[in-house]
C-alpha cells in the first residue's frame, strides 16, 4: 500500500468513526435537541456529493468512508426530523 493510500484510509477511518458516538447517543436517547437541522441537512447533502465525487474518481477510501458516513448522517437527520 502506498503512503497516499494509507493516509486516505486513515482519514476515512477516523472521520467516519467520529460519527458513531453521536449516532449511538441519538439512537439510544432519542435526544435531538442539540442537533442543528440546517447543519445536518447541509452536511448530509455534502457527504452525498463527496460520495459521488469519490465514485467518479474511483477513489475507494472516499467512497467507502462517505458511504458509511452518509448512512450515519442520514439516520441522525431522520431522527432529528422524527423526534423534534
């Protein structure tokens, strides 16, 4: 594995994993009071764009990380809309 790929996968792992605690907290408590609807809406759309970008470039660290992050962010956004 080249250094550039290693850096890409490390960044993907760290940034994606950072969403797990928020998603877990939101799922278990259903407390969405501290989550900004505008921010999560824009963020989820941005992640979808990053996913498309990675797909078009065949940049698998970007595709894998943003696929998982999109699922987590969309779930949190869904819960924000459902439990506000």
